[in-house]
């Protein structure tokens, strides 16, 4: 893998502007993108530095040096400690200063914030709340990402727009007919739809039997113009980690025997205006076919980065910082998943903060 691209630090003026769920797991990036060099990030408007110690263990610590506030993630790792690029102080994974290169060499008692960081399913998962409450059992199962039975193409990018707008986009598949020319299919607008909440997850299901697939997916599966049964399943995990299963097979094929294309869409808020977007799609056919993977990678990058992201970016800009509910959004039939996810997330944040929900968070689905 190529190293993660360097990202400039966004302008963080004044106190945090967003409200976030903190006692949960966010995807910090792909595990193998974090090598010998640290990575500089902002999550939930907080600067974070990611690095590996001498044993290769990944850590997430506050990204602002307490001396002159330099970005620690732009430094380097020396003897397993993170060295500030400005004056050379070094910090370990527990946030303690372990080296002072200046006269006297006294170690300051100050400590960096430390965020639990777990490496699982090829991803780095970070917990932005109280460390003692971090429960790895809450990390969703994306084990297919590292299962050799699946060929996986993937990406990570920085997107403009509020992270909940990106969750809405995956939960409402009908947008495909208007945003993605290669994915147009009656299944997305005329298929049966069902939306429901199960505990702290939200589900969206689309079903269209005995119809043709989109040209893009039909070509990928070698079934252009052939009648298929289609099932689309989306599962949203708070605050914004989604799994989308694209399932298709000849009419009458049992659902569990149809071809499955699983995908990950993880949206980690950087600021109220920007989002880290980590995605992946798998297949269990054409394994080892590099040309197939390259074509699939290019098609998905185009769909996500050239089609989805611009329309969501412009929608976000037109909201001009207004609250989603304050704009009194029109709710259509395909919004059942997105509205449920938004309501649930607000309830979870309110419970975490001990506050009461405003009255304008209701809408008819």
C-alpha cells in the first residue's frame, strides 16, 4: 500500500462547533497505512497523532504539542516515541514526555490526551470518549476485509460535507438512479423497501425480483440484460459506520446462494464541514485477477469521489451551517433509513450528555 496522503490541518477557530457521540468507535484509517511515519489527523475537531512504537503497536495521542502547540503527527518516531517536529520533545503511547533534548533535560509532568486505538479487520478503530468505557465488543464485524476468500478494493479520502449527509447517501439507494449513470436500475426506485431499527442499529432493505441489474453491476457480474433477483441490505452502526450488501442471482435462487458484494462505508467527522471517508468493496470471484481489481477500483473511486462527493459537498454548502431539522427537510419514501439513523444518533448523544432532545427532530417517514 502507498502511505496515507498528507492532509493539511483544517482551520479550528474557537471552541468545537459540532456535537458528537464520543462513547463509540470511529474508523481512524487503514491499519497498513500507518507505518514507520506518524500520521496527523483531526477527529471530532480534536487534533490526533497516530504512530507505532518499537513493537509495532499503534497508538493515538493528542496531536498538539503542549510546548508551542506544533502538530505532533508531522514529526517522526525515534526509539518508539513520537518526536515533535518543532523542538524535539518526545512522547510515548501513554502520552508521557519521555525525552527532553534541551539543557537540563527535565521531563515535564504534562501528558497528552490518549485515545484507545484498536487494530481489527485491517482497520484502525479509535474511541474518542472516556478510555475506561471503551468496549471492543462494540466494534462491528467486518472480518471479510481480511478474509482471503474475498478480494477487496478500498480507499480513503477526505470529503467536504457533514458526516450524516454521507450516511444518508448510503441508506437511501434511490440516489443511484440520478447520481450514478452506470448504476441505474429499477430496483432502487421501484423495488420493495423496508426500514427498521434493531437496538442501536438501523436497517434498510431493497428488494426487486426478476428484473435486470444496472449496466455497471451487470457487466461486473457478467449478467448484462439477464433477469436477476436483487436484494440490497444496509446496516448503520452509530455514529456512521455502514455495511451495504449488494446481492443478486438468477430468479428463484435462494438469497443465501446469490452473489454477494459486501461493502464498508465509514464516515469519521473531522469538523462539521469535513469528513474522513473510508470505504471498501469485496468479491468472492475473479480472485487474483489484478486487472479486474484495477477496473473495479477505478469504477468505485469514480462513483464515490466524482459522483457522490460533489453533490453532497454542494448540498452541505447550500445548508450554510443550518441545523438539518431547522431547515424542515421534505421526507420521501426512501428516507426511512436516514431519518431513523438521525433520530437514533440524536437520542444516543442526548443520553450521553444528559440533555433533552429539541422538539423539531420529528418528521414523518
